[in-house]
């Protein structure tokens, strides 16, 4: 919203005119307003002004600054501010890393996204107890969009093993990636895995049952195509909003639940 930063800046000026000292909350609000518009340059101006007033930035300040750079398409700057946090003694949290990971995916750089997620998983970041589902899903989908079905499946497997939520969109992305590589058996394993995980399978879309059924039919596998078309389905828009959390007890109680899971690294495009 283009009007958000001017309004926020206006309130800061009114505070100054009334001899009310802006505090960290004030500056966070202005920087966040800039972030929502993707105006990284203006966000950095206010950040520097904040420092000049002797106000110490908090995690939220840096996260808004990182978000502004990410939305503005400046991945290098977003990474710079993420690194700068630690140098200034401010511990990056899950939001800090996840914003950069998502930005890497948007820039079609899954390798870079993976490196940041690996850093989170390594335990080297004291501000992160464990990576959230958002990071795993972002990396999985980034690799799938890049056409590396095996790497996408690797990260979805890791998410399952680390007991984090996996979105239906990530399952669909892996299915679509394997279909594009004509690895239909692998695509079907993940499609059925999506169903086994509690997600109704999308009918349409490149990661849906119809695309895979059509691919099998094209190979003369009419029975397999018919079986896929008989799976419970749900509209992709509804399915994409669903997620699930694995647990040892649930997996143990679900017959065949582990049959489709692969050892990490075993999935190949």
C-alpha cells in the first residue's frame, strides 16, 4: 500500500513536533510500513535514522528490513541484513531465516535457499529452536520448480522425518516434478503419499491426479489411470490450505503409512 509509509512518517513528524521522542516501536512501525510496500531504500533510511537516535534495533526491526529487501527483489541485501543481525548481537529467529529462504525460492535459487535451511537445521543459530514448516515447504517447492524432482523429494522426506507440517502444495509440486521427468511410479508414490497423509488429492493441475492418470494412459496403462481417477479428490484451492503434522504414534497406528516414504536421498529424478 503506497500510502502506508507516508502516513507512518507523518505520525513520526507529529511526535517530533510535539517533543515526544520516537522509540523502537515507532521506528519498527515505519520500517514495517516500508516493508509492506517493498520499499527497501526507504526502510534503510529509517533504520539509519533509528541508529542515529541511539535506539537499538530489535529482532522485529531487522525482520521488517529483511522483508522490505526481499519484497523489493534485492536478495543480496536481505542476506546482508540477516548476517548483520548476528554481528550486532541480535539473534535471528525463524521469521528472519524463512523470509530469506522464501526470497531465494522466488529468485529461482533453490541451492541458496537450501543452504540457509541447512544452517537452521545445524543448530548454529541460537535464536532458532528448529526450522518451521515454512522453510521446508519453500525449499521443497523451489527445487520442484527448478525441475530437480529428486532434491525436492529429499527435502519433503526430511520434513516428514523432522515431524514438521507439510503442505499439500509441496506434495503436489513433487508429484508434478516427477511427472515432468516421466518418472510416473515415483510421482504416483508421492500422490498416494499425499492421500495417506490426510490430504484429498487435487484433480486438476500438474500435480493432480488427472495429469498423472493421463500420463499413465498415454503409456497404455489404462488400469492405473482408472485407479488414479477413482481417488478421493478436492479442489486444489481448498487442498492447498491444508497441512498435516506427522507423529510417531499416528504413523504407527496408520496401516501402510510408512510404505510410501523413502529413505532420505533415495528419490531420484
